[in-house]
C-alpha cells in the first residue's frame, strides 16, 4: 500500500493514541501480515495531546512485530520530551542525533551518533553532548554514554556516564568525573577544577555533591577529601556560596598544609574554617599549629585557634 501527499496516520497501542504525518507512506505485507511501514518526507510522530513525546526526521521505519520505530535521515533527527518541573512549570528537553530508536512497548528511546540535548534550567541553557543516549519515558531518566559532557555557560562536567532526570532536575555523573566551575558564573571569576569518582546535583537544593577521591584545585588552593559539597546562592545560582569537605580533609596552600575531619571554605570571604580532633596546620617557617577549630584567610598568615591550642616550632 502506498499513500502520498499529506499522509496522516492515527494508531492505538496499549491504550495510548499516537499520530504520524509524512509526505509518503509505504506498507508491505508478508504472508498476509503487515511486515514493515516506511514513512518519508517531513516525518513527525507524537504521543499525547498536547504532545509529551515527539520525533521528527526525514525517514522512519516501523516494525509491527517489535513495535519499534527507527528514524534516521540525511540531517540529524529531533526528539522532544515534555515533562513538568516543580510548581507545574513545563520542562522541555530537545535532543538531536543521527539515529533514534523508539520502543513503544517499553516506553524507551535509544539515540546514537552526535547526540546533543538542550534544556533550560532556572533560566540557564544547558547542553549535553555524547555518542549515545537512552531515555526512559516512564521514570524520566536519560542516560548518556560514550564521552558525555555537560556544559552550562562557562561551567562544564565530564565523565564516563551521565544521567539526567528532566522531571526531578537531578544529575548524576559517574566514573572519572572532571568538572570546572567559575565563581560568579563568568570566566573572570575564580576557576575551580574538581576531580572525583561520582557527582550528584539537585537543582532544588542548589547543591553539587562529589564522592570518592575528591580533589579541588584553584590558583591558590588544593583541597582533597572523600566527600565534598558545593552550595550555590539561592539569589544568584551561578555564585558558589560555600564549599564543605569532610571525611578526612587535606588542604595545601602557599607553603601551608592542613589536615582535619571537616573544612568549610567561603569563597567570597576567602575564609576557611577547619575542625577536627584535632585539626592541624603545618607551615614551613612556623611549624605546626593544632586545635579543635582553626580559622584562616587565604593569603593571610594569621590563624585563629580554638580548643586545646598547641604550637610546635620546627
């Protein structure tokens, strides 16, 4: 069966109505059963009214036996997923790739070849690039692999696997995670380079958590710990408000090394508060200072010591 010019198809699958339009449709039969459906020319597929999932491409092939739709064309195809943010606001993720495979039975989408996803989060545009992607429409999770990278303005995150939930606005990056943040959200601010095994970001909390062999480095500070949180300001989400590290922390800074259980760094005040049992700072010229709580400013030689203070001169 061949249909041309203004082709429109409506189908019912597991209680869900879907729609397609195209310039041409061709249906082939084998032994009396529908074998393959090919639509070409300005193909568009969507589910729901209004559409919650939409595919656009030059060409699409539907396999009735598996319920899968494969789209590919001379130009990158487009997948558009629509959900809800907190407060009922609409959340839209648009992804372009060389090829998409939609499994209607399982509600999953697979993409490969120059995958690029765009979405807005709190007024900021975010881009995720990768070699391949898997999306689960039921849970809202989208997993990127094959060299995934997340870019938002001057900030970037890279790892082996990146997972993003566009409904919950939650990001997880795993394995050899590297990230770069700029204080104040511009390249004129202080740059923070961070390495870790895992990263978790919740937009509602405005907090990024790093786990496993965390190393943070700026032009005047190196901080190492098993766990670290970056908290962003609720009035200026691009501004790092505080950095909290715990679980056994070490700081290296301008001829000074410090060890303790927990450290809190306030970037705007350039202040570090150090606690432990005890916390200690070793300086090349003045020796070791220890106490329950140590406070010092970056670039300042003074240290405020609280609780069982002790000083050892080399």
